[in-house]
C-alpha cells in the first residue's frame, strides 16, 4: 500500500539499490545485526525481538560516494566498525571503493574517522576486471578461525589480498599484500581475488572469482 515517507536519494550513476547484502551477528552482541545494505549504507539493527527488528543506526555515504556497502565488521572491544564497499564495475569505473574505519562509541551515531590506504588506481584499474574493496575476513566466532582486532585482511579483486594494521584507527597502515598474475583462462585478464578466510594457524585462503582457483598463503606478520 505504500507510505508517506519520501524515497531516499539515489546516486545518479551508480545506484545498486537498497537491500541487505552481508549480515553479521556475533556472540558478543547477539541482540545486534550488522548489515551492509548496498547503496543504503551500513545498518545496525536491534534484533533482541527477532520478530520486530528495530533500527539502531544508519550510516549512509552514497551519494556522493558510489555505494555498495558490503561488510560491516564490528571490533567490539575497540568500539569500531570496519566497513567495506564492493567494486561492481570493471576498469575502475566506480572508483573509489574503500574500506572505512568508523567510530562506534556512540552506537546510534557512527562517525567515519579514516579509510584504508588503497593500492594505486593507475596500476590496477585498467588491467581488466574489477578493482577495489570487497570481502573482509570476518573474525568468525567458530573453532579454527583466526581473530584479530588490530589486523584486517581483505580482498580487492585485481588488487589482490591485502592486510592492514588498524592499531591506530586514525591512520591505518598496509602491512602485507599478495597479487598473483592473471590466471591463464580468466576472462577478466587479471587476477580477481574475491573472498578471503584466515584460520587459527594464520593460513590465508583466498579465491579467484573466475578461473584462478584457490590460493593458500602463510601470514608471517
């Protein structure tokens, strides 16, 4: 039947719509859901009554940024959120696609305080395929999963898999990266690392979205 609330502003060129994409619920706060809502930004929901979720906070930055909020990763003890965008266009058309550090001390008013340093766009954007942020290792609360509140590992499609130190949340530092050559049969023309998982042996597993298969790395940082 509709309602009387006006529609939200849409990005004039890169509008991917409003819907949940990635949702995280952690045992530290089982009453909260942390949702990447694509062009709708980052959302925190109160799910203490799962039949009636309530909005706690909504941080939206598209427009002017090109949107597609992918992952909202809380660092509970540090009262921070790590928020990743997803690149969804080839050849850097929707650049920049960033990973944000957000101050969440006041849960109802998340405030961005920095972004991760990005690999140089001129080096990767025209190599074919996507280039920009995507998935993060999500500190999964399961046996065998590596967890850290100071080192964040993420995939960047053509920019490979990269690790960042957020000990100083106002000035994140890149501390490691791995960018393999283009897989022989990839239709993208470049590596397209899509997802990443780190186990408790500090082994990093990352996959190419087309033809490159699985890569296994040892994290020595």
